[in-house]
């Protein structure tokens, strides 16, 4: 979208919701000003609106502004991490997920643990757990995109453990995330981890000029995952070094 379209989108959103702002005990006194641009709750809501319409960059900007206004606004870190992931900014996604997981664990530990209080705070605990599941999956996806398959696998396994502790109402908050989908991702990551290990061993042997051994490792990687591009590329170099010109081609 052009800057003008983004500005118009933001103005339309504020116009639609201005009547609710007027009802706010404190903020309602300043409805005539751009108070929404300084209120983290409203900035988050605007970010949510942008994200739903597919304007990911504007959503990221809104969540960042909300965090600037309230650095402890955990939901904005979670939502911003989703924006980073969609935009391919994987290191930034991981950093936000780190923050969410760290603080979520603290919040979970702070919840009352007596039998009576546990029952009273069940809904709150389940909502928090659902958020933790989503964050583990999101960070795991970021790790995977960065080629850190061991870390990614660890996060998906954590997500599965936490998912198994959820009740029905909390599971419904996760949308298309199911135990089966998490397990399928875990199986895929195990394969990727295995393939990457074979490829790295092939690289080591190639660097030591043990070409036949390197070729064997690249073959093993490609047998498990024929579309593993880096193994194909490195095997071609290995074949070229062995004089197998046609094989390299």
C-alpha cells in the first residue's frame, strides 16, 4: 500500500472506533486530539486491524508504537513476532518470542497454587498456556527458517508438551494448531535435522579432501530428502572434484 492508503486506512479505523474512545474515563477527555496514537491499547487494536487485512508492515509499526508507549505490553510482543515471521525477519521474531516466553513463565509461576485458587484461575492459566504454545511454535518456525533445526525441534517438542496440558476451551483459541499438526512438524524437523547432520559431515569430509566419504554423506542426505538444495549443490562440487562431469551437471 502507498503511504496515502495506509494513512487513510488508519484514519478510517480511528473514525469507526472514536465513539468507544469517548466512553473511556480518562482518554475520553482528549477525543479531539490524537490520543489514540499514544494509547498502547488502541495502538494494539489498530495493529490487530491492520494484521487482519494483510497490512503486516503497518501492523508491525502499530505494535512497535504500543511497545514504545508500554514496554511491558506482552501481547504486542507476541503479535509483533507474528509480523516479523511473515516479513522474513526471523532473528527479530525470535527476540520477541524470547521476551514473551520469559514473561509468560513468570506470570504462570505467579498464579496462585492452592487448590481453591487453581480452580478460580483455570481460565487465566489456560489462556496463558495457549499463548505459550503459539509462541513456541512461532519461535520454532523462525529457528527452522534460520537453519537451526535442533533448536526448532526443541521448541516444537515443548509446544506439544504444553498443548497436552490444555483444556478444550483453550485448544479452541489455537485455530488450526492441533496435536496432529504439531506432531507432523516434529516429524518433519527430525528429518531435516538428520539431513542437515549428514550434509555437515559431508562438508567436513570434503574439506579434508575425503571425496568418496563426502559423496556418501551427501547421497544419504538426498536419499532422505531429495530436494535438499545445499546437499545437491555440494554434491555437485564433490562430483566435479572426482571428475564426474556429467554427474556434476
